[in-house]
C-alpha cells in the first residue's frame, strides 16, 4: 500500500492512521471506499439496538445511539483520512464504551453508583480533552490506554453477567455472551493483521502472500 498516495478530493492524509486499503482507488471522493461503507453496519446496529430495546431503559437507548455516532464518525474518518474526522471516530468510541461500562456496573453493583458515575464522567472528559487537543504519541497513548482499560473492564463485567445468567438457569442467553466475545476476538485479530502485516496481505507488494487485498479492516 502506498500510504502517501494523494490526489483525491480531500488532499493529503493528516490522520495518524492510514489503513491497508489503497487510498482513492475506486473514487476520488472517498479515500478508503470499503472501510467507509462498512462503517454503516454500525449505524444499522446502533439504531436497531436503540429501537428494539426491550427494557425501556433510557441508558440502553443512549448506548444504541452512541454506536450510531461511532459508525457515522468512522465513515467520515475513512472517507477523508483527516485528523479532525479521526477525532469524530475515536471520541465516540470512548463515549460509547463509557456508557456501556456505566450500565454494566450499575446493573450488577448497587452501591456507590454516584461516586462511580462521576469518576467515569470525569475520566471520560479528561480523555476526550487530551485526545482532541494533543497529537502524535500522546494522543495515541491516552486514547488507546483508556479504550483498552474500559474494554478489559467490560470483559470482566461480561463474564460476571454470563455467570449470573448461568446460575439463573438461563444458559441460552448466557451463550450469547460467549459468542459476542468470540466475534470480538476475531475482529481484534483481523484489525491487528490489517494494521501490522499490510505488506503481506495487500496483494500488491512482492512479499504479499495473497493475490488481492481482503480488506480486513472493513
């Protein structure tokens, strides 16, 4: 992949990330065609979660809409490869997983909810400001540290929820958590491959083991 390839409508790449998909390959108006359009799956998922919410809990509706915002930001980011649009992708990811973590913790633990809520809000605001107002390694470290920390916490809360469902003699529902973790692990694996092993899978470099780019990020 020629990550420096420009000549498209949006000009030079200013984002800190440029994926394995060739830039402006199919149209001069969208930098990463497949990565952009695949982001709309999150919009569909988010709105489905929001409107098919069987609990009626406003927090779950908000969570669904936050996933929609992630999808919209991801589309803009991959379509332009501009740093400002990268923030439209990364910051909603932090907000969405913070909402998810808040719901998980408050549903499973009934004490100190106010303290936890404000601690989570303050840390999310801090991460938002640091991610949006810094660049380079600092932005990368702050964003990745918070997102991965929240993700690990969510994995633990998911395991607790799965165990509780099994104890409540609801194995069918508990199995959904296992399938979710399985697909999450697969998604993480292909993300890492696309990010770190592009020259071996892009179908263009002499070192590529594939005849074409599988668009793993998409």
